[in-house]
């Protein structure tokens, strides 16, 4: 017998002129995994923040177990059995797991018998759901996957019956995703209800029993997962059919534009992260670099773009040596020589989020004509340039004066991409171009990269999304533990082969 | 209480009403202090207003203090846009004054306007040089500027005492000060200007440095928001990692920001040496460097905010001295406490009433719009 545990009726929420949620109705049944899918900026996270009491709806009612409730803060939600695991974890890094969980909840817990009881309860929870967490380990020693489990455990300990997960797999490696899914399934078996917010269709098909689709603040459909397929969901999300496979012309690789010879790079802690890597990228081809996060891709990209010092080995641009352990060009000099870089982490490196959009659209090119004459910035030309490329790259909203943090993730990525591609670079280094970006924008970004390649650029694509590497690249190399462990031609390679290489099995 | 939708709040509510409410509250609390000290707060307010506006010389004093606070406030703000907490304004101003004096006394054979320009340059260069050392240590060694600049205040003070006692002291006098500059090099004072129009007023320290303060404000606005240097400094301040990615050198920008900051603080020496004392007297920066931090924070590190904030502190300084003169129970330290309360309300407790005030106005405007 299915009974609704959470019912939302006519929820409305606006931020300024943006109507983030319009008349949302949603019913979630007890003991199910319910997927909520939609593009970035479709209003998924806003809706769930309302359910978790972080935002208050402008109108509408929320019922838990048939009883109408008023959620004014996360505390109210916790009392009503709603827990949430955020995309960015809310943990104190230098506390232990136990300390984090009882934090804010400690009361008389800190000493004696109560603490023992809390420990026992937590151990039981860990066993029931196979969380496999050591309560005494410090958060900073745990991997991202384990930190997420701590968040789940925290919610469960506080009596969550409904668990909301916001884009839980965005930060996980493929193995960690599998582990997470196992945990979620066992939670479901024990009668918990799970709401999964995602924009990854594969996860929806894999895990959920029901799915709701949001588009531009509205709920556009509910269905049982077994009655639908990826293509249909994708169409509902963007309101049109999308090409999940890219059409691209045959590769016409020319001369070698960028090459790396025996490169070794260390990270900030003096650990060698890139070990004797050789690469060669030709004009008119995309070289895909696949690998599980943390196998040296980040350090490699940073070294290639001039951000990080080279320990040994050489880097050549158009046949000329640009960097070795003694002499190296800085990012700006490399830019002048025609190398552009879309960094992996847009908020940490690609943008100054407190800047206005137009300031970010010239970031790194701000000292070039016509943006700056001697020392003075030429605002008129900068703004008109910004308007032009925002239109060309469909950055929304098209307001150059808006602070960058007010743009959605996908649009922030478009700001970076438009900036880097606009200069027609000879060599383009791209890290995770579509991480956290919605399907419509993914298609757009992929098409732009293909266009660049057809115009003769040499592109290095670093991505943890295997689908992306497979659909874009002409050649694929796999990185594992800082080394290139294999090179494949895109035409005759399977997911399985790459997966084995990425796992370091072969 | 639901957070207010920021985009619906009219600019004058967040930028005028809220600061005014905070200021009023600060004054009410200060009034309470005065009441507890056994004086009539109403009378004290009247004295402050009379002292700073009531007669022409009083107003001139107010503007003289304002000049000093503008220089040190701007100095702090420029460094802060690069997220550097330069609390060494006091020492940089002191050394800047040394620059003014050395240039003026050694180039006295040149025409006076040229000596003035060179002296201003001397103030900037000496102030910047004093800021350069902490900046260099921060950029290359990571020594925190908060620590180094405050230590450099002490070093500057000791160095100046040494110079004033043993090296450049006016040997005909007993006090720790230099000889006076030739009279023709003195900045024209407000009194001189009034004299030109046939108005006779008594002495006040206000001089044409006030115009320099206005120029400096425009310069800072232009520098921070309209030039490549300002852009790069703000980029380093907001996100150093991203700056490195964009090929912007944090090293270079830390040094540039600190040197400009030190140079602006040095300008205080122009006002004090060319405009007021006409020689270096020991301890002439008198805490303006520190109060400048409060001025900058209150003015949101923007010249348009710093100017009124400096003026407010000018009123408090001038009006305050009037009160201490007339009210025996109120000491000078009482007004330091009043300043503290103002900083507390408009800085630390700035957001205390903001949500309430904003939602009040938003609701009122909505009712009006729907009616």
C-alpha cells in the first residue's frame, strides 16, 4: 500500500524578478527513491531548500504524512523527519565523525552514559545501512565519498525519514558512486524515503522508481521510471529533443602544435603527482584525457597552463620550448602565444565570483587592446564586447553588470568558455567543461569545442565524464596514478576497456 | 523573519536610511554615557553642533580634521581592495612627513609651486617606501602585513624621535622639532583666502590640503574602478588563485597596493607640515592613521563613503573638543569612547537592524504600489 509521505501543493517562490518555482505540485510516496531532474537553474535546489526550511515559499502548502506543517528553519524540518545532504558538505574538518554528528545536538550528550549510548546508536545505524564509517576518524582524513556518508549518517541519527540528496554524485569517483547507490538502496529497503536531485539521466534510470521533471521553475511531468527512457526524459527537461551523440566530421589532424616530453610535476605538499608524461596534440584534433579524479590530471593541467612549476621535462608550443624546470612562461605569456585554458574548477580558478560579468569576460585579457589603453580600462569597449559575446554564447541573463555569483553554474561556465574561445587560441586546454552544467548547455559547449577543432585548434580535454571523453575525442589517453597508462583511438575502444585502464587494472 | 529580497530594496534605504538609523542609535548610546557622566546630553549635542558648524573657525577646524581622515581612510581602503589590512597608516604618515620636510628644505631655491609639487611627491615616495618593506615581506615571505605594519609604526616613531633629537633638531630650541620652513613655502591657509575677500577671521589649521584630499578621493576612485591596476588588485584580493590563473601576479599587486596605500597615508604629512606646523614636530600623526581604518570601514572602502565618514569624524573631533572645554565632567577619552560606539554601530552591528528596516520599506512600497 503506497501512501504519500510528502505532499507539496502550489508552491511559489521568487527571487527578485526570477520566478524560481511556479505552482509546484509534488507527491512523494513513502519508501521510494524519487528522482527530481532538470537543467541547472530549473528550480530543483530551490524547491528542496524550501522543503528543508532554508527558504520560505511565497505561497503554497507542505504536508508531511498528511499533516500540514510550517517550515521556518531547518530545525523544523529535522523535527518533521526531513534531512538533507548538500552538494557542499557542512562538516567541521578538524572534528571527528562523532563530534560532527553530535554538534549542535550535544546537550547532555558530551559526557558519560549518554555519549556511550549515542556511540552505540550510531554504530547500529552504520551496521544497518552498511555505511562502514569509523566514528573516531577526523573528517579531514576522509575521502569525499566518506564525508558524504557522514552527512547521511548525521541526518539518519537526527531521525530523518525523508532524505534529500542534492547532486550527490557530482564530486564522487565512479567507484564511490556505486557505493553510494548501494547505500541508498539499502536505505530504501529499510523503509526510508529518498529524494534525489540530479541532472544525470543515468542515475535516474539506475536508481529511482518515480521521477519528476522540472523546467524553468515549473514541474513539467511525473512518471514511473519503468515507463520512460533517457531520451524521453531529456526531451522533457529541455523541451526539445537533444542529441546525446554528437555528429562530428572525420578528424583531419595536422602538424603537432603542443607536446609534452617526460613531464614530472609535484603538488603543493611536494608529492609527485605527474610522472614522466609524454603527450602530443596535433592541429585539428581533440585529445581526451580520461581518468578517475585525483590521478594527476589537475596538476598536469596546471603545469601545462603555466600555473604550476615543472619539476622536470619540457613543454613545447608550436615546436618551441616554452617550459622546463629552469625557464617557464607564466600564464599570461602562454596566452599571448595562443594557449587558452578553461580550468577544472570555475569558481576557484576560472572566475572572480564577486566581479561583475563584464570584468570576468575580459579576465586574463584585460591588458590587451581594446580593453585597456596603457593603464586605463576602456569601459565602453569592454561593455560592448561583453554584450556581443554574451549574446553569441547565449549567456543568460544578458546583463554584463550583474555580479557573476548571481549566474547559474552553466552560465558561469559559458562566461569562461566564451572568454577563452573568443581569442581563437591555437591550443586549448579544457578541464571538466560540463561539470555541473545542464544538458542544453552541454550540447552547446560540445558543439563549440568541435567547431574549434574543425578550425584547426589542438585541444586537450580533461574530463571525468567518460561519455564526454568518448563522444568528443579523436584519441583518448588514460591517466592513472600520475602516469599515462594507455592510448586508444576513439573508433575502436569500448567503455569497458577504458574503465579497466582508469581503474589501473591493466 | 524572512530575508528581504535585495533587488526590491531601493538604494536610498540601504545606503542612506540604514546608516542614519545606526548613527542615530550610536548617538543615543553616547548620550547615555554623557548622562551617566553627569552632564546634559542635549546640551552636549548642541555644543558639538555649535563647535563644528556654529562659527566659521570651528567649521574650518572640522574640515581640517576631515582632510586628515580622508587621506588615512583612502590609504586603508586601497590596500583593503587587495585584501591587505594595512594598519601602518600612522607610521607611513609620519615618514611621509619626513619626506615633505626634507624635500621642501633642500629644494628651497626652486619656485614655490614646484617645491610644493616636489614635496607632495616626497610625501608619497617616503610613505610608499615605508609601506614597501612590509609589502615585500608579505609578498615574498608571507609575513602578515597586520603584524609587520603595526611593528613599522613603532619603528617609524622611534626613528623619528631619534632624528628629531639627534639629527635634524632645531638646535636653537629645546623641543624635539625641526627648524621652520621658509615662510613663502607655507600652504595658503583658509584665513589667507578669507583675507583676500576682505573677511577677517581668526586662525584655523584649514589649508589648501583640503583640495588635495578631494583630488586624492577622485584619484582613488579612478584607480580602483577604472584602471588595470585597480582591476588586478581587486582580482588578487577577491580570488588569488584565479588571479594566478589569469596571469596576474599577486606578488606585484600586493606591492603596488601597499605602496599606493602608504603614499596616500604620507599625504597626511603634507597637510601637517606644509599646512599647519611648517616643521616636523614629534608625534604629529596623532592617531589619524588608526582612526582612518574606522573611516574606511564606515565608508565601505569607497571614496564616496569615505568622504562623509571622514567629515563625521571631523565633526566629532572638533565638536568633541568644544564639549570637553565646556563640560568639566567630560574628558577627551569620553569622545574616544563615543567614536568607539559609532564604529561599533556602523561597523560591527551594521546588519543589526538592516533586515527590519529594509522589509519595512519594501512592504510600505508594495502597499503603495498595489493601492
